[in-house]
C-alpha cells in the first residue's frame, strides 16, 4: 500500500489538487464552526425560552419544545433534504452551502438546547429562588447565577457533540456541497487509490477535530480548578 | 395603618394544603416571632409573602395596598421592599462572600459599586466575617453562611425582613451578636418576621409571638403570654416540651 501511495503521490500533490482539498477543508471547517457557534447561540436561546414562566411566552415555549424534540429525532440527512427541497421550493437560487449551513445550525441548535437545558436543571432550585426574591430578571439570573454554575455540566457533552458533529457535516456532500468527503470521492473517482484519497481526507478531519477536543479538555480543566464549583 | 396585613391566606403544594386561614397583622417596626412544630408551615408563610408560592386564597396588603401575586410588576415592587434570609441560606455558589452581598445592589439596583462594597465590608466585618470576603460559600461553615445571608439581605435595605431560622446554625456567642443586630434593626424601625426554634431568642427579641400548628395560627400574643400563660392546650404542650430541652 505504501509503495503505491508513494508512486501516486507526485501526481496527487499537484497545486490544483491541494487547493481543491484546502477549499473543501475550509468548507467543512466553516460548516462545523457555524454549527458549533450559531448552534450554541440558538441552543442557549431555546433553553432560556423553555425556562420562562410568563403566560405570554407559552406559545414560544411550545415552539421551542417542538423544535428541539423534532430536530433531535430526525436523522441529519433527512433535515438536510428537507432544507434542500424547502429552499428549492422558494424558487430562488440559493447556494448549496447556505442550505447545508442552515441544516447544520438547526440540528446543532436542537441538540445543544437539550444539553444546555440539562445544565440549567443541574443547578439547585434554591439558586433560582434567591435570585427571584432579589428581583433578578430571567436573563440576569441565567447570566450571573445559572450559567456560571451550569458550564461544568454542559461542557463535556457539548464538546463531545461538537466532535461528533464535525463528522456529520460529511452528509452535506449528499446534496452536492463540496466539502471534504465530497472531495475524497472526487479524487477517488479521478483514479487515485481509496487509501490515498480518503487517507488524506481522514488526516484533515483529524486536524480539525483534534484541536477542538483539546480545547474542550482544557476548558474543563480550567473550570474544575476555578472557584466556580458547587457545594 | 398596618405595615403588613395578611387575611385568610391559604396555600398548597399540589393537593396538599399547607396553610389555611392565616390572619396576621404586622405594624411598622413590629418584630413577629413565628414558632411552631416542624412542618407547621412557618417557612411556607415567608415563601408566600415573597411571591415564591402563589396563594390560592386570601389577601396580603402592604401599607394597606393589596398585592396581586399574579402580577409580575406588583411582585417586583414588593420584592423591592421585602427581603428574606432563607433557612438553607441559598447563597450563590459561584460567587465570593463579597460578591454575594454586592451583586443585587450593584447589578439589579444599579447602585454605585464603590458605595455598596464599602457598606458590604462594614456589615461583614460587623458579623465577624471581615477576613472571609474572598471565600466561596462551600468553604464556609453553616453559621458563617448564615451570617453572609443576613448581610446580603440587609444590603438590599429592605423595609421588611423575613428571617427563617437564622440562629439555628450559630453558636451562642454569635446568637447574641445576631440578636444585637436584630434589636438594632428593630430600633431603626425595620419590620421583621422571625421564624425560630430558639425560644429564648424569640422571647427576647419579639414584640409579638405567633404559634402555628398544622398550617394554622393557633395563638398570638405577647411573648410573656405565649410562653408563660398560653391559652390553648396545643400551645401549652409545644412550649412546655420545647422549654424543657
Ligand atoms: N417544596 C415542597 N413541596 C411539597 N411540600 C412541601 C414543600 N415544602 C414544604 N412542604 C410541606 O409543607 C408543609 C410545611 O412546610 P414548611 O417548610 O413551611 O414547615 P416549617 O414550619 O418551616 O418546618 P421546619 O420547622 O421544619 O422548617 C410540610 O408538611 C412540608 O412537608
Ligand atoms: Mg422551615
């Protein structure tokens, strides 16, 4: 296998191919980053919506509940197809990347909402009560009291999810987004061996996800040693 | 006019009625001692007053004005005037002692941080915690946490202070310390509702004592009356048992 790869390498490592791979890596990275960052923002918004109490917000609470429950249960590929055809139905020429980005954000938002809500629930109810009696608004309570205590519960599953999630962006190739997996297939079709084509792709995936897991471990260690712990 | 007027108050946890027909009037600068066996509903009264448990019937009036606990604005206004020290302290676990005291005045009431901190330091020093400002709740003993909780409530400058078993975790030396503070507060015109198992403390500090059992007020009177000449058998029974300890 190695000799074959060595033989193929000069043909493989052309400027054109490397740019092709780099661009695809950029797309995978962008999809992952969008999913993680926007997904966290949306997840947080959904989790906060679900702990509101006011009667006026009841419809919003129900929407948030439906959103999280549905998109956590539907396979990623199905959401992707759904978005794809929904966008197509609008008649506008919407870039495939945007379709993938929206699907990815929706899915990540639903999953992270549940992870963050679990974190909220891990904080003792008396912390909410103390804040309430001192007239903290809901957002102040979350920001000043609940999130600082919930992070340590939220981080491990959140980063576990991020890492899984990077792999899932590969499904975007199914609607024709030129990301890493797509490029792997193209190179393979061009006549390069599967070992080389997908081996290189594998390394790039690893290069993206490994630093993320390290960041997660680092943050957890920081939090564990910080004084933000609970009794 | 009464500072606090409670009439026909009823509260439930689910199907379980924990308070029924509570009538209680509290004048300005009154210090009410709430006593009664465990589970009689003492903490629940304070929780209802704070708007943590909506009453199912009855009326609470503040300075003669009825409070609608279903109205968030009214509850907010009420909480601007009443502060509570919880039986379990409920200190913010993610904040230092100083931050626990300062967070609401600074972040919620928008008072200048410098002024609030000065006051907080002075109050904390007064209750013997001057060297614990940077500590976190889980690094403090129960009695220390209790004192932080008292200071946190005082820093809100309430008109009415609700205290739930604030001496339970204190040693005798500190009990007298807290007692002094409470007496001083009473003299400054603060209205207080104090729940306590500590009869000597209640006798000393309360202007009126309320004895509760089974979610109802059994008897109300001056400390001397409740402790030395209770009218009801239920009160007599409780007082004699607890004084024998
Ligand atoms: N969160 C809750 N959910 C359901 N029932 C509750 C809850 N909190 C209290 N209760 C019940 O309400 C009743 C009154 O409780 P409360 O805490 O007011 O008693 P208390 O007089 O303060 O007792 P203690 O002296 O032990 O603090 C008890 O029967 C208790 O079991
Ligand atoms: Mg109690």
